[in-house]
């Protein structure tokens, strides 16, 4: 775990209860590597994002290299490789939602959060807004995912109220 | 339409019968509604007999390809001494499709039971239910149902006291449409990048962890307990058009339509009645223009084609498209077809795993040209270029994502050429006319 030496402040994720949970997950698969996605999820739940140090720790726990872990992390869109705002807001703009006005919902979120651009975090650190591909809820256009919750039937008009509810 | 909602009188709710009923979510509630009788029955039968019932029912895969389920199960060699696996495909990321989500939210035990029966039939000791990471509520519901089933001894090392091992685990994806492709899904479970594999070998020979594996869609597996409870003949009799398409199917409808949602009808139901009667027709003051009937990967239909369609595997093909996953995207006369198609190819460009040159380059190049046309800077040669790229993207890659990107382009230019030509001739720019700039901005952030 060379990266740990570089940052002495890094606190391991897989200790205590979380280590036990990882052991339970490992039982479910015939290889240790198969626990990689679940382990990365545990990191993101604990820390909010997946740092290089965390990749090294996960690699050491599962007997794979940090480079391999990074190769997997970068394939999947849901693992954050940088810290994001307290509220991570994903607006679906794929065709079924676009034809229902999803572009106006994106605009409303950008305007009301103070996020200058898609993917940037607002100056107060509270919000990050991105466009996302089909959320599998196309009949409830426009679905918006705020952290782990999906809000259905969002229109531009409802955006201020939704943001006010995020306290 | 959200739940609870009353089924339309012309629906035939089998799978969706308990949608909207919170009590059906718990084990006790599910048992009170007849749950786990089918599993008990299956565990008392030889596995080959279970497969025969499913074969005789005519059930075909609901994930997109429509492969006969019983036949697929029979490819698994019984008693070969190897570990077998069942994968349940709950990745549901095909634009226009949102049916598996509702099955898992409302009747999670129906899927647990379907998985357990399927696993027993193919001799799989372990099943993984691969659910896309964004589906947080379905994941919670499925994890709770699996835990309840373990605690009650319905699954586990000694399922229902029969000595059979039926382990089921939920595996959470992390954002990647391509992981719905069966071999990419297996790579993803193995802790790899979600790249599709070259076939053969097929999964029944060498699948998950290089062992014999079967993969089935959520809706496919959820139909199985009903077939065991009511018999193959009952299922086979539910067919309004072609005897090769049997049973009920959950169809999703979205886009510019009065009552979007999921509707369960018997195979062969008239698409016209589905669109105008069940889904309430167009929005006030508008007219339907086009339908992409089976999720975004199937050819676009004109309204004349859609209105002549009988909703089964053969019926959609006869009218220039495919049933696919059964998710209808409806577009009305206020939409610009080039703009809507450009956004779809952007989806495929974003989701390509980039292993194959034709797909990696083709999806990006197609999107670039379409964006140019939409912005009013296209040329007439661009249309020929698009068709030529589409040809190079079709039938030449490891998986069919590449073909899926070419499909709306080819069918769109074939059937709505006048809209492309009007934009090129400078008569109208979609972005300006429609007041939208999400497509252009998505380009900046990609
Ligand atoms: C790019 C791509 C994405 C797919 N996505 C899904 C999906 O999200 N859900 C699904 O069930 N099948 C999906 N499929 C189809 C699966 O590969 C496979 O055919 C299906 O899960 C088999 O189950 P069935 O026989 O029960 O339909 C996809 C296929 C491709 C090529
Ligand atoms: S066709 Fe596209 S998505 Fe499929 S394997 Fe090739 S590059 Fe990947
Ligand atoms: S297109 Fe937006 S949820 Fe499917």
C-alpha cells in the first residue's frame, strides 16, 4: 500500500464493522476480486468518493493491484473520483425525457443551485448537478436522482421547492 | 402512471396484479397472495420436468431477444459436477423501459421465487440478481425480500427443507448501460470492467467464473411461478395473434402520451388500442408522429405502421420494427426527429464500451454529424455519410450496441427524411424551433 505511506492521514475504510461486512460479502463469491464493486460501494458510502488511497486499500484487501482497481473504477459512472457536493443531483436527459422537457429541468437546477456549469460544485459546496443517461424511470419524466433518492415527474417549476426540501 | 392505479379493464394483470399494494411486499403478504406455492411444487419435481413445463408454456425472454426460456434452460448440462450459476438481469437501462423496476419495487418476492425455481431447474447453487446502481429503492426491496426468504428457510443451504442449495445474492451495478449485455454483466460481477465477451463460448458452456451459466431478465423469471401454478396450457392460451408469442407482457409507454406507465396485456393486443385507449392517446392539441416501440434499440415506426401492429414478437417485425424489451417511446408532432435521434446516438456514444473500432468511432462520429445537422450546419452529403457509417456499424462488432445506435439513424432517415432535408436546406433549425439546448450542452460536458 505505497500510497498510504504518501498520505499518513489516510484512515482505512475496512476496519471494525466494515471489515466484518466485507468478510460477509466475500463469502458470496468464489473469487475475492468479485467483491470489488461491493467494496468500492462501501468506500463511497463511507467517504463520499473513491480516492487513490482508497483504491490502494481495496486492492490490498482483495489481492489485486491499485492500477487494476483504478481501471475498474474509471469504467463505471457512479463512482466519484473527486469529492462532490453534499447533494449530488442527476437529471435524466435521454430522448424520452428530453421530449418531455428535461432540458428545462436541467436549466432550473443550474439556475437555482448557483452551479455555474454541469459537473461543477456550487461555491457553498452544497450541490453538484449533472446530466445522466436513462434512469429507467422514463414514464415518470423527468426523474431526478438526488443522492440515493429518485424523485419522479420533476418539472422546472418544482425545482425551487425540491431544493428547499434538501436541508 | 404511478401506483397504486387501477388497471384498465382491457389489461390482463398477472405479473402486475399486486402493483401498488404495499402489503404484497412482505413475505407474509406475498404468501397470503399465493406466494411460494410454485417453488414448493417445483422442488418436488425433477428439474427436467420443471424445464418441460416452461418449454410447453412458450415463454420467451423478456429482456430483448425473445429467446425461448425453457430451451435456454435445457442447454445447461445436468449433473456435470460443475458449479452452475443463474444471473438475473435487472440492469434495465434501455431508454423507454421501466418495467423491471416496478416488479422489484412492488413484488420483490415474486422475483425471489422465480429465481429460486429457475436456479433449481438448471442446477444452479448460486444466483446473482444484478441490479443497476441507480435503482436504490428496488435494491432495498430486493435485499429485504432475499433476507426474509433466507430467514424463513425458503432459500439457502436447505431450501424449504428439501436439502437443495439455492443461494441468492443481490449484486449492485455502478452505472453502465452495457452491463445489461449478458457477458458484460458476468464480467461486472467478476469485478472487471463491463466489456462484452466474444461468443462462443456461450454462457451455458462457459459463463460466470467460466462455469455453466444461464441469464434471464427479471420479467421472464417473474412469469415462471405463475406458469407453474396455473399450468403451461393456461399460459399458452393467452395469445391473440401468433401462437409463437404466448402469455402476458408488461409494456411500458413514455414520451408524449397522455398516460405514460406500465400496462400488462396479452400477447397480440392491438398496438392502436394500447396507444389510444390504455395510454389515453396524444397530449391535448397534439398528434402522434412516431413510435420507437421496443426500447430505443429497435427501428422507429411511422404511425401507420404502429397502428397496424399486433403486439407480439412477430407482429412488431411485420410492421418494420421489433418487440425488444417492450418499452414504447412515443413522439408527437411538436418534436424534431433529427434532434430526438441525435440525443439517442449520444446515449450510445456515451455507453459504448469502446472495444470495437466500428462502435467506438461510429457512435461518436454519427453523433457529431447529427448535432451538426440539428444546429443547421448540415449538408445533403451528410445523410449519405450517416447511412454509410451505419452500414459499417451493423453486424460487425462483439455485441449489438453498435447496431442499436445505427438502427434509429437508418430508420429515421428512411421514414422521416423530409425533416432532415428541411434542416439542411435551412428552413428550420431544431434547436431554435424547439427552444432546447441540452443536446449542444451535453456535447460540452461529455
Ligand atoms: C447493449 C445491451 C444491453 C442490454 N440490456 C439489457 C437489460 O438491461 N436487461 C435485460 O434483461 N436484458 C438486456 N439485454 C439482453 C441480454 O443480453 C440478454 O439477452 C437477456 O438478459 C436474456 O434474458 P431473457 O432471455 O430472459 O430475455 C441487453 C443486451 C444488449 C446487447
Ligand atoms: S459493439 Fe460497442 S459496446 Fe459492444 S463490445 Fe463492441 S465497443 Fe463494446
Ligand atoms: S429516458 Fe429518462 S428515465 Fe429513461
